[in-house]
């Protein structure tokens, strides 16, 4: 197809030629999952029935390869597929006791496992196993769901696809839907697939490439039809508001995100994501925003991620009534929670799990965009992506017909499905700093980077700040490789520049939704006799080590105060802040100022649950930038030794006769940043292998 919105054929015969059948299935899956118009992260599933050698008998047997539980077709490898004996799967219908007992069929799937595969089979396995074709794609394309979620879904399916594609009414995924698919496919051998009402698309073939091309063909046909039928029609009832400029949108979002985060983190600490894509802005600015938002989403994957409906923020971009919105947020959020509780109580069954967090996941702001909040950054981002899919579905359905959300009871039965609850209960316990946001100044290396890694290891989301742009880029890449792109962000920042500091704190709010921990670590070191200390050198120390720490603390304190869920600050000072050193007056005085500033913050922050503590390192040579220049030479000169002997000198000087490394300081900072020190504020922890003059008491 020449239409620029059509899905391209990405299949390369030369690439596929040398692949095994399982590898071709993975190839097809990854190609389909590479475009969110086909299916979103974790959505949909693919399968192939492949002849394999039974490891027990040595005989050839048919094996179902199907996307396993929790996988993503766009990124999965071969280990993402569950493998099951088809002969055993074919015996399960004899055990099926009917719709009211279908959930018990899931327990039989492990008994069908081929070759001890540890990948758990998903609830969608029967949807693939009983279709009489070798290859099956189950996808959630926006264009097809727009048709599936229309009021006259069946008639539109017949009009667009003729006799090629069948139609099935809504049914929750499970064994009965597998039986329904088997029946329609065997009774109608001419069909190439099926549209599932309010859900998605099934296509099938007996060849891997043919199945892939068929999926593209059907999706593109739906997309072309929608575009032709929508041409010239007002989308979402036309525009009610205009989009604000980028700076204003981000200012509104950065103001609201920490406040919303603070008001919705009582059950679990939330992480935020901001989406200002064209699709989102078209929807939030429209006349039909409130009407469509109330209808909720349709596809099960959508509302499992986004809840049944979003929270519409009553912001008027023409009046810029942000203060009014903030003043009314408590009332509006409580109304949403009450509405969700009423939905739960209307629909709950005798064995339903307890009501989960009643706060919204999706927040729609006219003129600005969409916020999404969840337990971690990736989940918040993906929830937003799913709601973009829902917007695309609503656009298509409501333009050519009338959009219909999933019936409330059906939505509830998916959201509070006992099988989904069991999956949630099997998830690992959250890490110690899960849901926390930490910024680290001087984060591009040494103590700063070691600290960032230590907190990220415990689940924290990290914002790296440093004046060295190149080193910062390298540090972010290193962090992303180890912890994933959602876990880290960075901003080039000079702590002495007030606007740069403000922008960095603004970035924390936009990138993750707020802030929990501030690690002030940016630093320099200088050495000079008092009479040789220039005013410029004195001021440089004060600017970076005193004023810089003040600016970061002030801006972060303002955000923490607005967020209103506590927080903590850790200042990386020095034993020189407690014990003076000859020939380092500028440095020592500035470090002493850091310690005193931390104590002031501890006093003012305590009523707000904001803690402030100090870690004092000493003689951390390895990985530390301050030891790469003149400071190292001056310290060596002061002790009348070579720079190569300096590390051993400090080791021997220590009481414990140990060297101190960046990771040692990071451990102390982590202690103050974590809940392990929840009852500590205004304290100092020396990490110096023992230096008696620095004893604080």
C-alpha cells in the first residue's frame, strides 16, 4: 500500500531463510510488536504449531509455541514462549465443565508443558491451541479495535472485510473463548480471521510469513477504511481549547505532578510520566473529552493498565486557573476515589479480591496533555501509551459510528479477575527504594555515580546532575545499560547558576513526577596557604560548596514542601568541615558551611517530614575528580611525597589501616537516603577508616 499511514512489510526473506521454525515465530512476533499501532507493550500474542522431537520418546510430536505469561511480542526472545504438547492440550476439552468453571482449566496447562519449559503459559493459550491452523496472531491494532468498539461493530466488520473475517461478541479471554474460536473457524473454513468485539483481531494461516502478511493486510484495510470514512469530519466533536505553548505546558505539568503525586501516594509511592503528543492534545482539547472519558476504555489490555476511566483535570488553558485547580484538587480526587469505590461495590462478587488503590492512573489536562502515575516509571509510561491507543480507538469509532466502552461488570471481572490477582500476588516484593526519586549532583563519576548506582540497585529512579556534559552522557548510558532507560535521567547543571538549578528541579518533576531524595555531592578541592589564597579561589569554593548546596537545597525543599510527603537530603561534606587542615582555608570553611546548612534544613524540615544528614568522606582518591588535578599534587607536596604514595599514606594514617572508596561513601549515603535511617536527622556519619580528630562527640 502506498498510504503513508499503512504498516510497512518488514519481512526480509533472506533474513528468515536460515531460521528454524521457532526463530521465524520470534521474527514475526518482533516485527509485529515493533509498531504500537499493531499492539502495545505486553499486548497481544502469537503462536505456531511446530513439529518437534519429544525428548522422552525421540518421536516427532506437535508442539504449540505461544507467547508466555508476561511477555512482550516486540522484544521477546525464544525464552519468552511457552511450549506445550498439542496432544495433551487436545485432551483438555474433555475436562471442561463449562463457563462457570473455566478458570480451573488454567491449572491444567502446566501438565501440558513440553521439554520442562519454565515459561508459564498465559490465559490466552486456549485461544491459539484450538484454532485448526499452524500460525495464529492475536493483536490489538488501534484501527481494528476502533471497529470492534463501535456500536454497530458486527455490521462494520462485514462491510469492511466481507466474508474474509468473522465476528464474535465480547467474551472474557479464557477457555470458553478458545472453544468459540475453534467453532467459528472449523464451521467457516473460508475465514482468515475474526474480530473480537471490544477486544481485537485474530488472523491465521499455515505459513509463518503468510500469517504475518495477512495481519498487515487486515490492519491496513481497517486503517484505510477509517481514514476514508473520517475524511472531512470533526474529530472528538471539534476543538474546545487551543494547545498552550511548550514552555507553558511543561510549567503546568511540572507544578501539578508533585502535588498530585503527594496526594495519591498514601497506598504506594507513585511515579509519574508526562505525555504531550499530538494525539493526546487533540483529545484533551476537544468538546467530547468529558463524554468519552466517562465511557472508559474497551480492550482489556487498555483498562488493566489505565483503570476503567481517567481523571479529567478541570484546567481551563484560556483562563489559566491553575491556582483554582490546585485549591480544589483534594475535593476532586476524593470524588474520583468515591466513584471508584462505588464501582467496586456495585460489581464485586463474593470472592472478589479487596479493592485496590482507588486513585486514578491517567490524568487528562486540557491545553497541556496527559499525566500517568503508577508504582514505577515504566508502568506509568506504558499506561500512558495504552491510553494513547484508547484515544486512537475512540477517535476511529466515534468518527465513523459511536464508541462503546466495555460494560462495567465485564470491565470489573477483568480488573478483579482472580487469575490476575494471583499473578499480582506472585510478583516479587518491591525493593527498598522502589517508587523513590533521587537527584545526585556531581553525578557523572566518583562518589556521585557510585551513589546513583547504589540507590538504583534498590529500585530508586535517578536524576544525574553534573557540569561535565560529556561525562554526564557517559554516566547516563552506563546507568541505562545496567538499570534500564526508565530508571535514569540527566541534566547538565552548574550548581552556582540559579536558573540552571531551578530548571534541574523542574526536570525532576517532569521526568518522574516529583522528588524524594537530594544528594548534594558536587564539589571541588583547593589547597593554598592563607596568604596565597586569592579572593577568586575563596569565592570559587564558597560558590560551589556553600552557595551551590544552598541553591539546590532551596529549590528541592520548595518542591518537597509542595509534594507534602516528606523526603530527605544528604550532604557530602568532608572531615575538613569538622577538622581544619593547613593550607586549605577556603575549602575547609566552605565544607563547614555545608554541615551547618544541613543542620538548618533538619530544623526547618522536621515538621514536614524532611530529613537532612551529612556524610563526611576522607581521602577518597579512586574515581574522584577532585584528586585528578592540582589538589592531589598539593596534598602530596604538603606531606613531602609523590602522588603515587598518597593513597598508601592515607591508608596508613587511618585508624583501621584501610582505604576508603567511592562505594564506601555510597553505602553511607544510601543509609541516610533509605528508610533504614527514617528516625535520623541532623546527623553526621564519617566514612574515613577512622580519624580521631574528626570524632563528632
